């Protein structure tokens, strides 16, 4: 695996006014900007502290992550946000969280600020949960704990280059074989206006409240907050698991400025070196990069030094200029999380084949050279290469001299398009942890299906194999997105399945109806496990392939006994054959023939007797019945002979409530923060 590229297969993000990769791309592609005055929920900030603020950072759903509600208020919102976006990245990748339990999954989180900890320890009574709740290390550790993942769990602080440094370490860990998957993320939440004041006094924050990276009018950045995470795996694993690949990580590098004019002074030679090293690691020349997502510090000197460093690495030996832009013009500077915003922007650009505009970039910095051009400030431009040949660099450096660079490529085109070996009627599986969450998720699916242009097979495949299945369930049938939406809208209430899979029995009569027997040829084409034997045996073989193993085989009459004996010889040698009236603690009978249906035992009699008419939706109706009975099914095997692919579908809703610590009058209050202000004044800031 040492030479294998790494795929970005899942994205979760929470930026100001942005709650998904789709919303983020909409903002980017229209050149939008979310810089605004502080919201009412931040009364400590002044109207002059314009920035990119999340609407509400106190909201959280602790129950979803198994956290007792009385502990949630002691947990830094940065930890809560990282849990949320990590879960969203896993969902976006079409991977049930349970699959990562016990796995070699590494968690690498860029985090630097600790505003909540300062506020808590200066004004609240100590609680036993608070040390872990206010520790930056727990931002990574808490994700590992929730998943039950056993790989490295690291919180990384190199200031503004934290996220790309985390990505570099994660990529190395996958390629070395130490881990199989990685979640890389970053977070920053702004709760202390005193820090903004200090940065303003240092000349880093814009006095005009405008963030103008790469522009000669730049007078400093605008602070912003947010959280994001991505899920990484090897390219071979991504192909095997039918993932949608946003972009491919080809190379990465980190370095430090060494001794320079000052700790916080950027060094163009070191920045050039890190670009060259990342390109060498990727096996490409720097001049092959078609786009650079710049750090864009939005200071006149900082931008000029970065551009000179990139120019030194890339040179002028280019067939066409390299386009350079910066996401900070859209969302401000998220500091420790800024690398995630830049990386996700570039991945989405590669995925969509467009370079979005950098808003307000009307007077390019004088350090732009003939081999480079600024990203236009109005409309996206087509990527100047087809998907498999797109190359981009993402640049980042911290104010302590730690630099990082990542080389990304467009994902190779997916082959095998067209959905072969797939029945017309699909089954859509929807489930949630609670009834309230189910109704919200059901509504989200209906809205999604009404608008989505994705193939219904891909949607149903992702919902089946890419989601964890909870107790509150619905399963609806349809041959189009609209019909699936109609059916889900009509589903009055969820079916609540028991906490354990029910015991089932296979029932043999030896008399399959002709309608179903005639389907054998079609079923064999769709499901290779459906062989050449009698219908009952073929269906049983298919069910066993899906992980469904009965507790008993029921038989009726001589023909049924013959079928049952044949079935034992094929696959179920250890399963007892009993008369149908002997229940053996069985809760459901899977009637292999004549109807191929699941029947519930109730009140000593068979309930849900099947109708006489043939079921045109079969076998999708059988899969739905199994799901609503709580039977464990290995859904990926159901789609094994198809070329269905994972796509984005609605994720599990969060039932958020507000959680914040309670300040006490006998605490130090604002005295600690006032002392910080006095010390800054004494130092001349």
C-alpha cells in the first residue's frame, strides 16, 4: 500500500450558514460571502467584530452519541461539533458507524483554541466531567470512543496549518499499513472577543471588516469559525466499496521555516520547499499544477510572500497560467480549521470540474507573476483538464512557522455506468433511533427524492448498505424516485422492531406457484446465488447468502418433507426439520413456497395470510418484510451482482438541545479576562 493514492470519500462540514457539502458548493460557485456582524447569541462581541460566526454553538444531541445529557454542558462545543461533522462525513461516505467498531481507524483533528475552557474555568464551579470536556485532546479521543475505533487518536496544533498537517499524518498512516481508514478534521469556535482584539492590535485582523486575500487592498483577515471532517481510505478500498470519490490525495509534505526574521514571519524559501516536496511525493512537477488554493492570509505582505514562494516552486515554464484563489474571501479565516475549508473547496472543485470565483478580488496583489492568474471574482471557470488529469495544490502555514502542502487530483472516471442486473422495483429502507427522528428523516427523504437526479438504485443501495439500521423503520417500494417519495409520504407511522433479531423458520411445501417459478430465470440474472435447483431451494440458497439462517425447517406433507430434506443436503445440514405445528420458539415463518413470503405467528395461528394474487413487486416486497420484522440482512450481498454506487442521501437527524455551563457568582468571572487585557496593553499590543 506504500505507493497507493488515498481517496477522499466522505465530507461533513459546519460553516457559517453552511451545513453540508452541497450548500458549501452553492456558496462557492456563486462567489458568495458569509462575513457578517456577530449574532445575538454572542453578546460579548462588538458590532465591529465582523466575522464568520456559526448561528448557534450550544446546540447538541448527546443521546445520538451515547452521552448522558447532564454531561453535555461540560463538553467544549468544539468537541461536540467534531462529533457531528465526523458522523456526517461517515454518513456521506455511505458507511454505517458500526462498521468502524474495533477497526483500525485513525482520528486526526486540527484544533488550537480553547475559549470554552477559559470561560468555564474562570466562572464555573469545577465538575468531574470538565477536565476531559475542556481538553483539546478529547476532540479526537471522543470520536474514537464513540466509534470504538482503535487507531491513533491525535489532536494536532500547528496553528493555521493544523488540518493539512493532520492530513499528512493520516495519509502516511494509511500508506504504511498502520490503519485502514482515517477521519481528518478541524474545528475552531470563537468565544473570547479579547483574542480578536489582540490579533487586531497585532495588525493581523482587518480594520475594515473585509477579508480580501490576494488583493492589494488587503488589510488583514476576518476571523471565522467552523468545523469539518473528511473520511479517507485507500483507492483500492474505495473502488471495492463502490464509493463516490471527491478527489485523490497524491502527495503531501510539511516543514518549518527554521530560523528567520521572527517566529511569526513567513519564509518564502521554506514555503517553496514544501510545495516542491509535496509535488515530488505526488510524482508530479510543480508546473503541472493547474490550480493553487492559497493560504491567503489577507495581509499585503503575507500574501506577497506566499505568492513569491509558490512562484519560486512553480517557475514560468508553463503552457498556461496556474489559477490561484482562496476560500477565505468566502468564509473568512477559520484559523486551526482553515485547512479543512480550503481542502474541501478544492476537492469539490475537482469533483465538479470548475474553479469557483474568489469574491472581491479586483486588484490582484503585485506579487502575481506571468505564470499565475487570480481566480476570477464573478463566475466559475471550467477546470482546464479532464477529470483524470486535474491537479491542484492546497497551501497552508501557521504563525509559528509550520508549513504544509497537499497535492490533489481529480478522481478517475467511474466505469461500468448503467445499472445492470437490477429488478425494476426497488426497496428504500429508512430508520431512526427515535420516533421523532424518524418523522424528520422521512420528511427529509421525501424532499430529497422529489428533487434528486440520482438513480433510484443508487439511492436505495446507499440507504441499505451505507446507513446504520435502527429500531424505528419504514420500507417502501417503487420503480422511480417519485414513486418512492409517494410511498414514503403515505407511510403513516414507523414499525418498531425488537431489540434483537427474531427467530425464523423456513417453510417447505414443495408446491411453488407457477408465477414465482417462472421468475427463476430473471432472478438468476439478478442474483447469481439463485441456481438451477427447485424454486424453494434456490430461494433458500439466496436467503442464506444474505446472512439469513433459520432456527428450523418446517415441512407440510410428503412433497414438503422431500423439499426440506433436499434443503438440508444443500445448505442447512445442522438445522432440524419439524412439523409446521411445532413452533420451536419461532416468531416468523419464511414461506419458501408457494408465495415466497414472510409470515408472522400470532395468537397460535398464522397471521398476515398472503393474498391469492401474484405480487408484481416480489422479491422487493420480501426484502421489505424482512427489514420490518427486524431480521438481520447483509444488504451489500443483495447488490453484489449490480454496479450500484454510493451517493449522498439524507443522514440521521439531530434532536438538538442547548447545553452550556452555569456561571456562578463566586467564580473569578471576567477578572481573568480583564487581566489578559491589561497584560496586552502593557506589552504594547
